[in-house]
C-alpha cells in the first residue's frame, strides 16, 4: 500500500480559517504572519486520528484564493514562504503530510501574464495562454473575474508543471486540483506524467463534481477524484429516509473503488455543512459511519467534527457561513459539539485499524424502506467490518453474515449465531471480526452491489 492508502485528511480553508482580510493587501503592506497559527492545530488534527492536512489556496490571490495572481508566492495575508515551509516541516515532524490546493483552470485578472496580454495583445509572449472570446477572454463558468487558461498551450502546461514541482520539492505530499472537471483530461495526463518523473510518490486528487469519475484517473493520470455522488446520496437518502438511494450509490462507488480510491467526504469548503444539511441531527452518526467504513480516502472539513452549522448561499459572500474564522488554538473551541468530536475519534480509530477499507468493496445484505446493512471484507486476512443503519423512527432488525462479531461502535446488538442485528429507532452499528469465519449465509440476504 502507498502512503495515500493510509491518508485521512483534515481540510482547512486557510484564508477564512485564519481570519484573513477579504481582499488582497496593498502592494506596500507588510505580510500578516498568520500561518504559524496552524502549527498549534496539528495536535488537534492528530488527536482526531487524521494524518494529513489538506490546505485550501495559499498563493497570492485577489479575494477568496481561487483567483490566483502568483502561484509561486504565498499570499501576504497568510504570511511568507518561510512561514509556510515551517508549517510543512512541523507537520512532517508529527507524521502529517500537507496537500496543496492548485487552481490551474483559471486565474485572477491580476495574474501577471494576463495583465501583459491586456496591455500588449497578440504581441505579448503570453498571448496563447488565454482564449479570446468576443471583446474579452474566456472565463470560468460565467465568472468574469476568473479568466480561463488555454490548456492547449504548451506554455501553460510548462507553467503548471513548474508550479507543481516547485512546491513538491519543498516538502508537500500532493495536490488537490481545483475544477479538474473543466480541464481536458489529456492536459492532466501530460502534466502529471512529467511531475511524477521527479516526484513518483506525489498524490493528485481532482475536483470532479459530475461525469465519468474513473476517466480522470485512467485517462487523466490523476490518483483520485472527489466523490460527490456518494456525498449527495448520504445526506439525501437520510433526509428522505430512503436507504435505496444510498445502496444504489454504493453500487456505483464499488465500480470506482475497483479502479481507484475516491476522495470521500460529507463536507467541504464548497457545500452546506453536514450538520445543517441533515434534517435529523441524530442522522449525523449514520453519515459519518458511511464515510469512515466504505472504500476511499476520507476527509473531514474543519469544524464538522464539532457539528458546526453553516449554509452555503448562491450570492456574493455566500460562502462566509461555511468558512468561518477559527480561534487561535483548539482550546478556543470550548465544549460545544464535543460529543461529535469524540464520535469522529472513534470512527477514525476504526478506520485506521482497518486500513484495507480504502479499497474494500461494499456488499449489501439488508435493504428495505428504513434499513441498510452491509459488510466489507479484507482480501487477504478475512478481517471484516459490518454496518447496520436504521434510518427510521421505529425499532428494526437487519441481517449480516453469522460470525464472531465484536461491536466496535453504535447502539445496537447482534446475535452472532444468526447475524441478526437489533436496531433501536435511528440506531446504527459497526462490528468487526478478525477471522476468516464469516458464514456465507446467502439465504434471506439481498445480493449486494
């Protein structure tokens, strides 16, 4: 297994997390040394059981970070390159890898090559970096302040390779590639192959919201993509009390896991927080159980481990509620949401003790109007994890294969001789077994995905 198969990320959007100014500092302003604050959060990250820090944009930008103006310069609102490299070094000392967020589909209008093009037109050496469109240039999804790069230009590929190499050489472990779905897959293949020749252990995860997820791995050369299908199915099926939607998504998820380990999540910096998304607060345990038991590379969005609320709105400033500033240290979190943090610790602990889950296939055993149960089995040792979820308000039963199960978490009980799980209303259950003694008891079980 590679290091990425053991990764569990804690995701932070640095500009908002650290309370940075909403727009770029004046050019003559001194840098604000905010990045060192993140060093004090490493204990919190490790305490959760995570071993990776996934940073949102840290490069010079105009506003929220996704309007980059210089990929080689740390945003002065966050500090200096020395601040950033110290964070990388201090994290490495704790066994924590750093993931950077690279925005290579588009740039801000203050990006120096684009400024040169606006001044000199076709005479600019950067003229082929952008695509003229009408009396302007192509932009990203109608956002006039985000100018799309021309991915047919070899010079753009050279620039992206140079940026990826630059920061990998300084100790980061990989990249989240923003808006990867908007970039031609052959571009990613060209770039990642060139970078891997120097950094063979680098991990690349693309933001893909819809489409052929696996193609970004098989054709684009990425290692992983964001699993939005599963994210949507988790909260939607719980809100509708419809396990069938989640079971269908798990079937599709299995097909992905057969090719790569998707990046799984129930929250991130772009979506309404899971605590606000779910209609029934007690369903949060169900959502987290799925996240930490199914195949993939899981991530936790900072604040979700305390069940912080936040609703994304489609307007200017609509991300503010889901990207609040954090206290200077974990001690400032107080006790609110502490039971949810303890639940995260428990579930992450189960995941870390069963690292083979990263590429495990899910097999459904019970699926009805309110109940879903499934198992995952290690290919070599016969070790297994079983999950039973009651979406409904009445007691229910679920079936798992008969085995010497040990309850790992949850509020249900299992009869080992029959594999019958008794679930209270809104109950959930995780069990494990270390032997290869699972009875292949097919009768009465649904043939799972």
